[in-house]
C-alpha cells in the first residue's frame, strides 16, 4: 500500500517510559519472558517491545561488562535484539531457558565484538566504569539454587582459578589476558583452566 | 578408557568453547564437530546454562532510548519520504466532524450471534504479518465485525481502525479496537456508504484514540475492502 508508512516514531517512544515503569513495578518471571519470546517468533511487535523493556537492561549490563565501552555495548545490544527478532522461532527448539538463551546471545555478540576490537585497533574511548555496577535486587536472577550451586562449586577451586573462570565468562578474558594477569605461561594457564573446568563439571554433575 | 578420556576432553573443550577461550582455528574445528555431534551440543548447552548464572553478578543498566529507536528503524524501516503525505498533511482537522466517532471505545460483543452473510470484507494486515485483523461488513445491520487474528497494541497504546474512502483523502475513524479479539462496530450510515472500494487501516494511537481525529501514530496495517 502506497500510504503504509511510519511518519511518527516519536509518538511511540513518548510512551516508552511509562511502559518501562510499569514493567519495573511488576515481577517479570521466566514464563512471562518465555511467552514474549514465543510471541516474537510469531512476528508480534508488541511482544518484541515488551521483551525489550523487560530484558534490555540486563543484556546491556552483560554487554557493558564484556566491552567496557558504551558505544560498542549499544551497537551490540541492538544487534542482539535484531537477532532475537529474526531467531526467536529457534528458541523453542534449542532447549535453553529463556534468560539463558538471551544472556548467551548477548554475551556471545559482545565477546565477538571484543575479539574483533583486540585484533584491530584498541579503542579506549568512552571506557565505562564498572566498579559502580553493584548487583541490584531487581536483576533478573536465574534460579537462585542454581546460582548458589555453581558458586559453591567454584568455591571448591583455588581462588585464582575460580577467578579466572569468572573473568573468562564475565569479562571475556582470553588465555592471553589470563596468562598475563596471573603471570604464567599461556600453556600453563590453559592447563589450569581445563583442569578447573573438569573439576567444576565433576562437582556440578556429582 | 579412551572413551572416558575423550569425553572429559570434550567436556573441557566445550567449556573452553563456551568461555570463548579457543583460538580461531580450534573454534572453527569445534563448530564443525558441533554440527554433527549431538553429544557435543549437549555439553555446550550444559555449560551455557551453568555459566549463565554468573551473570547474576552483572547489574542491569538501562540502555539509552536511542537503542530501541534505532532497533525499530532497522527492523521496521520507514518507507519512502513521500508516503507520509495523505494522512500527515490532513492531520489538521478536516475530519474533525468524525472525531466523535473515534472517541467512542467500542464494546466487545460475542461474535457467535452474528452469522448474517457479509457484504464487504477486508483483511487488514501488516506487511510482515505482525498484525492481522479481519473485518466483514453486514449491510443489513450496518455493523462491521472485526477479529484480531495476530498481533496487538504496543504496551500503553491502542489500535485505532480507519476507513480511507475512495476519492477521499482524509481517513475516517471507525473507533479504537478494544483488547478483546473480536468486536462488532456500529457504522454510521454516512460512513457505511463509503466502504465500497475503500481501504481499512489500523494506526498506533495513545489511549483513548487519536486526539486530533486523524491518525497520529504509525500505520501498522492496511487492507482493501472487497465485495463478497
């Protein structure tokens, strides 16, 4: 249709704040997120908007943590939601819990970007100070029993080694980064970390 | 013995893969295996799920609004500049006479009582199918049966139904669609006469409907009215 058009995005975004506030007052549970993803898979734009409002802060936090750069994290977050829009139909078959799926998408995209940056030039502009980012109660927690289980298993490792696993996951540190941090040869670092992973797995599946 | 070793090797390898610790060549080789080995995919999924709980330690940070705006522009792009003309220019109030119609929030009605054969029908749909509304007009009763088949209003917004009559530039409001999927709209005879060869359209509006009597938000879906 010739007149099918969007001439007024402003009207929609004027309303964003209100819906975010409402989202903030509600407890968003796993099934809500799952329901939104399933509706997004059917091309439901309203569900997509609601999913964005409910999860973008968490996913932006994940991207920022890895990238330590606001502009890059914004680009990455946008890419992640483009992917969510296009790939939501794969969600129901991949066996992930909804937040795990979303966080995995965000983290993978952020680390890909980080690795690309490290291969190219290093951009230290706009470094975001992560020290201010303390966990908040409204952070969508994945089942807390799982959290304490993983943390319990990590606690069984030497402090350095569990710290290395956390750094690899949360900050996207590479073997090279970790070897430099702990001042050991690269191969030693790899041996350490692989052993840590096997111990962790034994603990988690035991 | 060797199976067990292979398995623990793979478990560690899958963990390294999930942590993005593998070098490019190793990563590519691992991904090649992933395509053929369901067991390896399970290991990856397990690690992803285990490690995802570490993100609990990451504080949520609200992204700036421009990210969502950019996202919508990327996914649901604005098409040609000239296309804003018809409704945008006329938003000023030529159709003020019809505001009263638009202001009425239509009450939901049970659909099963209505089985008179329609005179006109329209399939009002977004190009990507994200919003689909079927409409049929019953001339005997001057009623329009409207059934939302897919999609809905954005949070905190409403959907408003319009008729763009043949030869008339300004759209006429047929009312705000309620949250219910099915609704019956009483169409004033003056508007009913203009349905033939017209186009129905749905726009995104603030609660209560367009304050101006002309569409103020994005046109989400359109569909020509056709004879049955």
